[in-house]
């Protein structure tokens, strides 16, 4: 019974080996299968026959296993085994560098509403966080002085206008000189202008929202005396957000080589695509240049808020030699050194090539600084199963292998 169990284990091992090595050892495995079919048919005969068959089969299995082991090794290139390998062209691209700067989310449009005339604030009609529509009344000044000025200007205008009408009638009768008539007309225009200015100043005591948005802050209080242009209420448009950051002089000089901008935050799993709006041509007091970037992703905009921190990754090309990179699966190491398998010109063998690596590219490939010139075709998978001068056959793309993942 023990011999029977051992024999069954051997059968399972051979079946597994047959599944794994069918492509390379098809004829050997088929022979082994036929042998075990014969064993199965004759296993019901005498004990002596069982023992002889078991020993013969065990020896045959050992020979088969040894043959398979030798075929999987790194030597014995005379075995006639042809390896099927997956290949890739060495990638050559412009050398790209990255820089990471801190940014802050800000409103795409922000206005500080202010009065055009000086006076005391009479009413503040909004509060921070309140939504307003362009043209809404948001604050007023004390109008008493403006009303008095308007009344005086109106009275003066009516008086001058009446006088002009009298002088005009006399001029028609040639009772006054032309010079007196022209003076009267000029005085009327002056008083009319003062009257209109007084009306405008009274209207300017009402402060209206310059844009549709949300009140970010109320900067002055009731009864405060304000001058023209002083910020009273700050309103932001949150329907469009931007990122503001500052870059060094070194990056400022590289701006013509900027190729891509990415927003990064712990709040979001995926990077946020950004678009450059402008870079200020003059440095601030800290010798940094302000840079503004646009956020186009509507879904992201709904999750952002003004004041949130956002790191900005800047990708830019440097004016130096092209960058060479290979898939990470193409690299193997021996004795602390890195190598790739290069396909020979006749595409039938491989040769080992020592390379010097330097980090990863943005696309997830290994950057190569020495060892390759960019024209080679290399083995891109299963590199640890190959050995020098192995005979190979290149795996051709398949219509059923979508994405070339297998």
C-alpha cells in the first residue's frame, strides 16, 4: 500500500510537470504519459510485476526530471532548446526633471467691494458666507450730507436755468449782447454738471455686489468712516478655482521648458491635472515669482475649498542628452550589478549587457545612464530564467492579448 501511495504521488508530479513544461518537452512528457497508461492497465497483475513496474517507472521519472532540470538551467546551450521571449524596444525621450512646490487653492475671481465716496457706513446688509448676486445691495452710507448737497445743487441749477431762459428771450430781441448770452449758457452747463454730480454721489452711497459669489469677509463695520476705494466687503467666485504658488528664480528661468503640472493632495487618491495661467514677470520681496494654475476637473472643483493646501509637481525638460529607459521587469541583478538581455541583430540569441541605473521615470520605467544607446531591443519579462547565448524566438503580439499584458 505504501508503494501504491508513492506511485500515485509520482503520477501527480508528472502531471504537474506536463502542464508546466508542455511547450518545451512535449515529446518527453507524452512518452511518460504513455508509460503510466501502460502501468495502470497492468497494475492488477502479480505482485512481482507491480514491483518491477514501480522500479522501472521510478527510474524513468528520475531521468525525465533530470532532463527537465537541465533544460531549465543556465548552461547546456547545446540542448537545442529555443526560448520564447517577450521583448520591448528601449525607450528614448527627452530628459525630464521634476520640482515640487507648495500651493494654495484660491478663487478664480475675487473682488473687494468699496464705496466711490467718503462717508460713514450706515448699514452692512450681508454677512460672511452669504451668497450674493451681481447687483445686490450689500451696504450703504449715511446719506444726509449727500442729500443736502443735492438739494443745494438742484436749487442752484433751477435758478440758473430760469435766468438763462430770460437772457435767451432778451437776446432774441437783441436787448443783451452776445457775450452776456454765452456767459448765461455756460453758467447753466456748469450748474447742471454740479447737479448731476450731486445725484451721482448720492447714488454712490449704495454699495452693490460687483460679482455673483460668496461673501468671504466684511472688512468694515457700521458707523466706520471710510474713504473712496477702501475695502468694505470681499466677495469670491467659487464656481472657478485656481491654485497659486511661488517658484524660485531657478525654476523661473526654466519656464519655457515646463511641460506638465500636477496637483497632489492627501485628500485625493488621484493626481489633479493643472493648466498654467501665468507667471508674474517680477519677483516679490522674497525673490519668488507668483504662478497661477487653473483647475479644469469639475468633479474635483466640487470637493475643493478656498484655502486648501495643494502641492504642485512641475515637470520640465532639460537641455541635455535624451533619456533612455526600460521596463523594470527587464532588469536583473548579479553580484550587485545590473544587467539586461539584448536581442542580437539576427534576433535568434541574447547577450548580457551591463547597465547603470538612476531612479525611475514618471512613466514608471527604470532610467538608464550607461550601457544602452537607445537602439536596442531587450527581453522585457522572465529575465531570470535566461542564460548567455540562449537561442530565442521572439513572442509575437496577439490579437487576444489586449494591452500586451501577457
